[in-house]
């Protein structure tokens, strides 16, 4: 039960190395005899994935352009009268 995890960097999003996935699997095997710790570890993995996915969506969001309308000054209004 692995999801594709990615790590956010300053320059963008970097795919998680296979070494890290193997390390997570090793930790799970060590914690199998400690259900409370294994449960906490799984929750930590879920939270981490959620945060990374939120960061990814923020990085992809398009920024709105702030276009201000041309405003007239009072002097030019008087010239039109």
C-alpha cells in the first residue's frame, strides 16, 4: 500500500527516491510487533502525503492578474464640462 510520494523543493517537486520507499518498508517491518507505533507511523505517512499534495496544488495554482481600471483625475472631469 504505497502511494507515489513526492518531496517539495525550492525549485519544484522532486520524485521520492526508491531508497526512501525501501526504508519506509523496513520501518514498517520493524514496527509490526508494535501496533501502536506502526499505527502512528502510518498516520505520519498519510499526513505527510496530504501536506505534500497540498503544496503541489498551491504550486500549480495560477495567480490572478491585478488589473486596475483607469481612473480619471478631477481636473480632466472639469475640462469635459
